[in-house]
């Protein structure tokens, strides 16, 4: 394992299940494992690492398999939820720990919820940001998105081999600027300028569906964009292929996990989301309420952040940190 200091955050690589994963860590104490989403990296937790570490926790933010500084397995079917849960459980042990609190955002949330469902012996508590627990464990079958939004629904669009890969990898700066602003709480309203649900209209490319911002929102600086670009640059034109392969396993996940559909998360849980998140457009409020009641019997708290879009912990770091510290305090008595 190589190790490099980066301010007070230490960076190193750990081999887990034959895949070399990059981790950023700080602090000592009970383990808190931070799991990012698409198209992000450990850096999406930049506002959480130090506050949680200062509160007495060992905080580890990982680049999950296929992302940023971590290794990209070549095979598409190496990115199922079972692989991703295996990475989390393997990483807990590789770090020399017996259990962890899992915090996941976007795709990291299904990984966290599913790990807690399948291995509650390893998970002291789980916090999901943006994406709630789902009966299917991961995203529902692709046919549902196609029926509701058409072939241009982003999850379906991502299935086309090499297409989204090339579009997103062509100009990394533009990709991060457009996507991070485009589905945030600061996106333009009206006139189709900023999607609440990400749908690529016929005749458009993926990034044409989200306009180039004239300026970045207050929570995202050019230095932040550069940090994401630097994390992804080493993979060249395949910078986003690993992350896109997660989407290309949605239907496979539903087949593999069909026998566990509807199984509740039987550990203490926290759910945090912005009221402008595109996920809240995909799941109506009443359906979301029923999901949380049914699937998180030990839900400690649900937090709704006004004016916040999809990038929960980046757009509203102080509020997210407060919710996480409150939840951790609840777990530790």
C-alpha cells in the first residue's frame, strides 16, 4: 500500500477483492466510510472529512471501483451491486476494523443501504443522501424509466456502449461544470434550461441537455472543478466508463437480488435529501414516506434541505454535517 500526505488527509491505495481502491482518510476512532456517487470521487466529501474526524471518528472516503483514482475492471459485469457490497465489506476488513457507519450519496446510497441489508453485522448505522432505500435494493428495472420518460431518460441513455463515455470524457471541465450545476438547486428554472429529471431529447447529445453555466454556483469553485478533473484524468477517454458500467448492471442487479427484494434495512438509519433533488421528482412524496416506513424500521430521522438539489453534501455542507454528527451521537449514546 502506498501512502501520501495531502494536508491533514492521508491518501493511499488498498487492494480489495483484486481491485486497487484509492482512499482518503483522517482521524481516529470508530470508522465512518463515505461512499460517493456519479460522477464524483472522494472529493465530493471534502466538507465532511475534517468535521467528522475532529468529532472523534476515523473517516475514510473511498473512490469506488471504476471511479477517479481507483482501478477500472475491464468487464462490464464486474460492477454489480454484489461486487460493490463486497468492496465495502472487504474495505472494512482491510482497514483493520470490525464494523463501520456507512454514509452514501447518489449511487453510494444504494451501496450503503444494500450493504446494511446484507451484512448488518458489519454496519453500525447507515445514512443515505439523496437516494432512499428501494424495494429492489438498487435502481428499478430500466423498463420503468423507459416507460415513464422514454429512451432519453439518462439511465437508459447510459446503456449505449461507448456513447456517453465519449461525450463525458471529451472535455472533463465542461462535463463537471455542466452536470454539477445542472442538477443542483441552483440550476436555471423554466424553458428547459435545467432538468428536474435528466432526459436527453431526441437530436441532442447528453451534455447538450444541460447548458454550460455562465458562472458556477456559490458552493462550487473552479478549484473544485479542477480537483474532480485531476481525479479522473488518469483514465483518459475512459474516465467515466467505470461509473457508467454501474448503470449498465441495473437489470442484472434486479435479477441477482430478486430473492431479497423488499427486505428491510435492520440497522439505525438516517435519510437526508434536498427538496429540489431530481430524486424527489422520480419518487413522489407519499411513495417516499411509505418506502421509509417499510424499509427502515429503525429510521432515526429524515432531514429535508430546502433549496438543495442533487449534490446534497456539497450544496449544504453545514446542514449535512450537523445531521451526520447528530446521527453518530445517537449511535454512540
